[in-house]
C-alpha cells in the first residue's frame, strides 16, 4: 500500500490565497466531476476534511492541489479569474495560518464565560468564582511554551483532599467544558495530588480574571471585579469556600471543647537577612513567630507595621471583605516571618475566626472538606 505521508493542509509547499467565493466555486466544480467532495478527496489523495475546509474558505490551497483541481474542473474562465486574483503565500505564512486555524478550532471546543455572561447568569458566576478562588488558593498559572507565550494551569491538593479535587474537576467541566482528568501524583514524592489544564485559553481566561502567571506570593493579586461587585450572597460563599477548604485550619482549644478556624496566606517581601537577621528565627523552621515579632524592628519601625504597609496579602484582604459582608468578624494579623532559601523573608498572614464564627462557617456551607468537617464534629 502506498504511504500517504503529509497531506492536504500540511503540504510543504507554497499556497494560493483566493477570495472565499472563488475558492468555493473551484472546489464545487472539481467535486462535480466525481459526484461529491469525498470522492474528490480520494482522487486528490488528501483528507476529506481538507476539501471541506477549502470549500468553506477556512484553509488556503497548496499550489499542486490547486493545479489538479483546475485540470479536473476544465473551466478556462475560472482558471483566468484565479490567475488574476490568487495571491501566493510562502510556507512560513502557511505554517502560521494552519496554527491559527488549529488554535481557533481548540478555542471553539471550550466555553470561556464573558464578563457579561458572568454578571447575568448567577449559577455560572458562582461556579466561575469558585474556580478562580481554587486556583488563587491552591493552584497557579505558568508559562508552558515560552516561544509561543502559551500558559497552562495546575492545581494541587493534599493527598487526602480527593473531594476537593473532584469538586474542582467538575467545576472545570461545567464552566469551560474542559476535563482536567483524574488526580495525578507528583514526581517529587510529595504527599499531594495534582491536576493540569493544558489549554492556553483556560489559562488566559484565568489571567484575565485575576490569576497572574508565576509565583503568586510575589504578586499583588485580587479576586475578580465581578465577584467583588456582585450583590449575590451565594457568589460570595462560592468564592470563599475554596479558601476555607484549601487554606483553612481547624484549631482545638487547649482548655475547652471549643474550636477556632484560621486561613493563612503568604506574601513575599524585599526584606533580606541583612535587614532582619536570621539569628532571630527559630533554627528548625527559619521563622520568626508572633512572640518574637513584637521585638523586631525594620528601620526603626515595628516589623508588623512595616509589613502591613508594604507587603499585605491583597487577595486575603478581598477575602476578608467578603467574610465581613456575610456577617463574620475575622482578624488578620502578621503571624510570622519565614526566611526563604534566597535569603529574603516572606510574610505569613493569618485570618482568625473565633469559636462562634467557626460554627457559622460550617452552617453556611463554607467548610465542605470532609477532614475539616470531621475535626469540627469531634468533641
């Protein structure tokens, strides 16, 4: 059997760009000689999909295929019109054009909610708000192909947080029509599960809605405007649930059966070990905790005040604003300074809820992760 090799839309030769109506006339006249486009494709030894795309004007025609179609059509008037209006495109242009066509085909398979859709459709907005918060809390957007500027998205949960992974996966299917697939184990041996969206369009949508690419702790991040300006209480709850489940911690009182809750987020600073000596930190964790933080000063200013002025977690401030709208009264404080491997300090911000608010979090459905709910239920 003869090997077909590279065919149709990807032939390594120059192409002819024609006006869509002229290209359609050529394909239809050539196809009429064999009865239909499928038989024409067989004769030309190209995929029938290529003939379809030539007919609707989505792809330009390789020079050799164009000449064969003209021979089949046997129409001198058509040949003259094509000779006068055809524009030759080199292979570089053809490659870029084929890539753009493929890119649009991939985009057409996805649903990428617009700002107008998010403002009008309550159910869609709630699901999209949860996706953005999940990625802000537990995921990231990163550069996948530097040459093309293409980004991808990943999400990471603890090994026991399969319920959160399944929830996020279902949200992606319902909002984008994109399945991130079953949870994967990381290659570095971490006790975690991960998922990926290798779609530049999903990643670009997330970037447009507040998830900036790269390391999140180094960036000023915010919840989307359509979340913060919404008056829908369920949208606020949908945006806050991933923060409670993903970054939240249940604390048992040492003296009573009451429980409290906290949400933690880090923000990198430009303070290095020359400004805040490493000797102040505990050796095991390379961190300065609340007890010692009161003693630390930066240029004569208490470290907590200095960091609050310059290195607050802006996204945690947005989260706190939504909690306050729901009637909660959390307190956000600088709980630690942690020294990174590069010698710079990272600010650890903690939002704390008292026992009354903690029970209300559970009642309003803000805490859904099974392990946290079990910890809340134990007496």
